C-alpha cells in the first residue's frame, strides 16, 4: 500500500481532533490545508522547566519524523526542519538516527538553537531557521512556512497511520513538589491528580500555574482539567512572585502603572516582536496609560502584535510592572470597541532588527525558579482518577457540539463532541472508558471504569 493522499491525511487529522499542542490549539487539519515551501517542527520549548518535547523527541524520534513527513506531504513542502535547542543532546542524536533510517537526509534537517527565551516563539524560530521575517499581524504562511509543535506531529503520525484520536497529553509537573516528573494522562484529568502523581506539594499553601511561568495562567481550582494544549503544571508557594503577579486585579495593575512607570523603555528594549522590526512599543502604551491620554493610536493598535511572552514584565521592567498585562488589556478594549486587527502589510513594508536573546538560566534566576530547575523524568501515571471532565473547547475556534447523552457508556477514543457545521473547530474524544454522568455546552463528564 502506498503513501496516503493529501485528502486522506487531512481527513484523518480532522477525525482525530489534532490541534496545535504547543499552546495555540489551532486545528491542525485547517493549518495543513495550505501550500508552503517548508514545514518547521518546533521542539524548542519556550517555557522554562518544561521537559515534554525534548523527551518526546528523544524517546519517539521515528514518530516525530514521520509526523513531519506527513505534514510535508499535506502542504506540498519540499523541506522539513526540526528546530530544537542545541543542549538537547539525546534528542538530536535520536532524531538524526531517525532521519537516516528513513533516508530523508536530503529533505529533512535539524536546526540547533541556543538556550534562550523565547526560542520556541514561531516568529523567532522562523527568523532563526529560515532568515525570514513574518510580517506584522501575519502568519508563517506569509513567508512560505508552516510551524507545528513536535507533540502535534506525534498526534499527526498516530492519526494518519493508526487512525488513533487525541485522548491523552504528556505533562511536566515541576516546582514545589516532592518528585517532579512528566506523566501521560487522559484528557480531562484534574490537575490535582498530577500533584498527587508528583508525590504532593512541599509547601502548605500553593497555587497551580498551568502552562509555565511566563505565559501560563493560574488554575481556578484543583479540579481544572488537563486539555490538549497543557504541557506543564507548575506548583508554587502562594507568596511566590510568579503567583503574586497573576493575582493583581485590574485596578491594582492600573494604579501601579500610573504610580511607578519610569518611562525607561526597557520593556520595549527586550520585546521580541519589537526586535523583529514590528511596531510594538510597550513603553508608549505604558506612558499613555500612566498619563491617561489616548492620542497614540499607532501604539494602541500595536498591542495586537503582542505575543504575551512576558519578557517585558519579568526581564525588562525594574519596577515590577506588567506591560504584557497592559497589552492584553488594550487588546481586550480594542476588540470590545470593534477595532479590527490590522491586515498584514505587503513584503515591501517588512522591517528587521537585531534579535535580543535572554539566556534561560538568567531568566530562571529572575523568576526565582532556579531552586526548581530539577530533572522531571518520564514516569507512569499512578494516581487514581474517578472522573474526567472533558472540555468541549480545547482549541481555537468554535466549541465542539456534544454528541453523547447522560447515561451513555463510552470507550476510550469515542467521539464526545463534533465540529459544528461550517465552523473552525476540532473533535473531542473520550480519554478513558466509562459512563457519561453530565453534559452541558462546556464539557462532558465521564465516570471512569
């Protein structure tokens, strides 16, 4: 039997509910429905302390390369590049062997990156690996590329070659826990079970950060579910600076900005988007907000360019302010006011600047996370889980529409939610066998076993 056709690749990816596992959650069947020159596999892992992608590349290199090969076939790309940090020695050796075994040396290559933040940002990765600048408000498609996380490519390989849907997620558990580790868990698993798997917290009062210390968010409670885009759970003492910055309310954020901003421009100096030549100026937004004026409309529109990487707040601002929050708040206000996101400019309007690379060890120190920089080996998940709460929106686009009812028996991999007609979205599947005990527009709850 020959290789699958482009239509078959896309249909099986869609049927399996594959989405961008790196955090964006964009439905992969829609992303791959394009024609590009090159597919970039992103294994650079932006967030400090996360171990998922480096472990997947080291332990499952043939599947990663196979997923990349399928992505190239779907998009018509002549080249595939795996971008990963040069310190991932085991992953580099494993992937190099897989490329040779599959005789893809003339089409697939590795691109080692330094140990800096944000190496895994797709705009930075495209600049580093291809020497191309994605235009303002643009996508990798605008420079002939598709970028896909390596965990996504593993799901692609499973979907196309084995018709296996996305039902689980590999998650690193780090921070104030007795035994950091990386665990594969069913989608819908409560984050409290991950803390139990890591043998519990070492502090009496902790908060859980889902997604990493830079761009992650506080879990609303210990029952928050693991979803397709969850790569890390960071357990931190309540008084830790990473937690406290997220606990400031909007009024406090605005008060601090008006009272303490020095107009030093350091937030703009460290901004990765600004260093690519994009017209994002956090200092101008901070200045306008502090003065209570609204004349700088160009800076306001530039808020849409912000990736919310957090460098301006964590590494740039000496006053412990949060320009990333200001950008996020401005985006919210612009959207509410009906101000559209600008269209990408033409090739002639692209600009370029020197990249500024923040060394990962220095970033860890600035975050106060150096004591938590410990191994998190891959281990079996042994915590008991009685119920899975599977959200119907784990992706960009419209939530899935539930197709099961209370009382139904489901098997692992059964469809729980379908893509609404004529909508961008992704299917959602059961992470384990059990009985459906609750269904609403937000989630399907399964009593396991």
